[in-house]
């Protein structure tokens, strides 16, 4: 089968397609014939070598954490799914390898009829990450949440999941995305200098928690929240530990833990089933920023590195 990998750190051009043996579903797993798989900012950092002291890489390194496809192999002990079912889900964070013709999923849910293959793929990693952070923040009814970087792949989903929980959401994004954020249920504002004053004007009673999807502004976010314990970031910001801000990640502890200043949080796979329910009720959209063929993965990584994509970047197979 074809699989996307790299054998050295570097720019997007180090990515290449290799012919490798297909994986097989083990106990508690399913294998899918992949129709779409995702590109995440975290993997661009890994490929570039930015996280080489945080996430150890054994070359060749196969990329991709989430995928959507048709089940073609069911592992021992798996119930409720059969060959031919259409699902979306995630690989083991220690294995990855979803950017391939076949991928083994350790968590999955049925693909909602409302979602295209690209939308279904875009959901898995974003839903899990957003659910994990919202759970940790305890965001719910009566709360006001600030989402920093609300127009990105995780931010757009986090806004909708927080709104579904009954929270009021203020989201930062460039002005061109403000109308879009309003359609998701957020009150938009711009990021950068003067953020605290703008947020105060929109939420005079203050915010209860901050979900940082973008990085680079933690001191301001801590001040807005009233303390580091009310801020969680998913950005690889190495100032977080010094500020007392929790970095949420699902990577195995032996991969990153102490280097990021925090041990891995429990993976929030329960969010996938809720996402299906919300999608079928028309309450959860998965914005797709762009679709690239698997063979043009370098272009997908280049777009991701601009950090200006609105929604998820997807590879179609």
C-alpha cells in the first residue's frame, strides 16, 4: 500500500510516498480503507524538527493521526461495527500512519450521513482535542469561554461543542473570519495588542476559562482569565510551564510529557459519539479548509504552516 512518510527532518518537500506492507487490526481495533486523512499543525512541527527534543522520531516516520474510511478488517473483541461500515476515527498516537491507503483505528464512530468523507476525517482529531480541553476546563452552561485561534481546525469545533454545552463563546480570529465565527455561535474579536480590553468590552463579567489553540499570547490570556489555572493550551508553547499553564496533549508520556511541561490527558474518545449526535441534528459542522490528493501532501503541509487555514486540511485518497 501507499503511505506518506519522511526519512529526515526538513521542509514539506521531505515528505514522500512509499510502498509498505499494510497494517492489520489487532484486538480492539478496526482497519479501514482510507477515503480521507488529516494534516495537523502538530505533525508539521514534528516533520520540521521543531519538536525533536519533545517527540522522538524513528525514521522512516509515517504521518497522519485521523482518518475516515470503510471498515475492511475487524479485530478480536470488537463489537458494534462490521466490514463495510463507514466510520471516522483515530489511530494510536504512538503509531499514527493514517496518511495511507489503509489505517488501523483505535477509536471510531459511524460517519454521519450529513458529512462528506473530507468532513468526517476533519472531525476526529478536532473533536477529540476540543472535547479533552473542554472537559478539563469544565466549560458548560452559564460559563463564558475565550477561544484563541477560533477559526482553525480545532477552534471551529471547540466553539460549536462549547455552545452545545450551553457556554457563551468569544473567539479570536482575523477580521475576514468574523462573519464565519458568528455562524458557529461565537462572538468574534481580533487577536493581538489590546486583546484584554476587547474581551472585557464583549464580556464585562469576565471569562471563566480560555482555550488557546494558537499559542504566542499566554501572558495576555492568563491575565484575561484571572490566573493560569483557567487557561489550557494545545500549542507547543514552551513558556507554558513557567507560567503555570497546562499544555493538553494526548501523546504517550514517554513521547513528550515532561518536555511539554505536562503529562498526557486522557484521550476523549467519548466526544466522537456526541459529535455524531450533534451532526445529525445539524448542530456540528466540520469546516474543511482545503483538500489535497495524497500525492500532494507537501502542498497541504505548506498551507498548514501558514497558520491561516480556516478549518481542517485534508488529504483525499
